[in-house]
């Protein structure tokens, strides 16, 4: 069975370019008009492929292809359709369109799996407004449906607490989840590997940090008497960098937001607010880093530093048996591959906590993502889709479903 390259690239472009802006990449934010257009178009393409299409209460889009035994749980495949602001063509969109292509290829070759196959396009995977991986966290029950900040934001989209409750799925209905995604980094390209097999998805912890000094006149306050909150912040950021390098790869930290008050050219900053994000595959390493950062902050002079942990999403591992299966497929097909962690968050992270989950990467040229320069080659797109198809068909044969969702290695 061969992937139809022209058809696959066409659907990636026709859906993915909704929200494209000249010179500014693609903006297709969850629940926006552009996002609704993309969902409507994908729904039409799903129905053309013979899928039973539905949308849940929060906007997750599903397309079901029935199997030989409809009493078996589904193999769920997909990703997301929303983008960051000024994002690229492939992030999320690739995984959804590749899943659709699998269905089309199976239809053309009259291949029917024993398990039902279900495509999903999750909503609000990107993290700016709804906390990230919103759609997948809701269906797995990981989302706090009583979070006041979330309910307030969803109100504008006509989504209620009950909609979130109704969208939760019984995880026993799903025997495995698979996601194909661009790497969003340069490791595969650098090592000349065609496929990345994801071993785990990094945990993410985010802190709000407030540094308080003393506002004063910039011209009349001697240097020795200053309590400059920005200077103390600079010292803290430098120490965060040192600590992060000491902990070592794959740990990373980022100060992404910095706001100082009062923010006048002739006034010594009296307060600085900043965000700190830390990622690693081991939660203990994140906690170690945060402990060291707190200790360092307590020693910085002329400032009071408050560190508040705002978000904590522990790391997860993908299913070892699915990893073995993907490795087997790559070896048998003479495809160069690398088993690797994901530093970015994905919908697979939520599913992996409840069902056997596998994730595949294809190279991102130049390691570019979340920008208009994001691109992967057609050859890599087709190859990634082929490996995904072979994984689905192999899983369908080896999954044991009478008493659990336990994959058995070939």
C-alpha cells in the first residue's frame, strides 16, 4: 500500500493554509473563525473518506472508521489543528492529515482492521490561552473543570463546565493512541535520521517570580544606596542559567516574560515580574533545579524575591512495547531512526497517562517551528505517514483487548 504524496500534501496545504497571512505565517487560534473554517473543511474531507464524523462539546473533532469487530476499543490517531500566532504549516496539522491519508489508503486497498480506527483533531493544543493540550486533557479527565480562569475564558466561546464534563471519554474505549508530528528541533536533521521514535515527553513546570526592590529617583540616588529590582532580577536570571547548565541535558529553562515597574527611564525599577519555565524528562531534576533557584534567590542582596509555582505537568513515558514495534518496522524497512525524548508538549502526553501511546517525529528543516519558516520535506512527510500506517496495521494485529489494552510485541 502506497501513500499518495500529491493527495497528502494537497490536504495539508488546503487545511493548513487557512489563517495564512502574507509575511506573517499562519494564525489559526482555537475557537477563532479561521479555526472553525479548518474544522469544517476537515469534516468534509473525513466524510468523503467514509468516516462517521462528530464534534464533542468543547470542539474536538472525531472521524470513525468501523472495524471488523465494533465491540473492540478504537485505535485513536491524530493531533491538533490550532496554531500559535504567526505559526507554521505543519505543527499539529501534519498528524491530522496523515491520519486521514491512512484511511484513504486503507479504503483504496480494501483493508479492514479488526479494531475501529478513529481520527481525532484536538482543540486548543497550543498553550497561550487555555493552558495547552486542552482538548486532550479534557477527554482524559486531567483538566480541572472548575478552574475559574478557564471557565471565564471559555464563556466567550459558549463552552460551559458541563460541556467539558460531557466531553470526557471512557479510556477503556481506546486501546492505543498514535501521533505523528514534526520534531520542532534539529536533532534528526543533525544526525541524518529520517524518523524519531519518541521515548517520553518532558515535564513542564512554570513559576511566577516577583522581585521587589525600592523605587527611587534615577539621578539622585547613589549606586551604593540603590535597591534596584531589575539588577537583582538580572543576577537571578544569570544564576538560573548557571544552575540549568550544571543539571545538564535534557533539562532546559527559559525566562520568557519580563515586566518591570514603574517602567520609566528616570526611575529605578522597584518591582519586576517574570516567568520561569523548566522542562525535563525527570520530575526530580525539575524539583532539584527549583530548589537550587529558591536557595540562590534567598541570597541575592537588596531584594525580596517571591517564587510561586503556577503550573506543574510531570513528564510521561510512551509505551515501551509500541517503541519496540516502531523500531522493528524501521529496521525491517531499512529506515534510519533515533529513539529520542520530546522537549515540547503534545496531546500524546495526556493520552499516555491512560492508554498505550506511541509518537513519531519527522525532521524539521533547520529545527524551525512555531514560525513561518517551519518546513519539512515531502519525502519525510510521506515516509512518516508510511511508518504510521505500518504501526497502525501492526498494532491492530497484536493488541489484546479481552481484559485490557496490552500490546504484545511481534
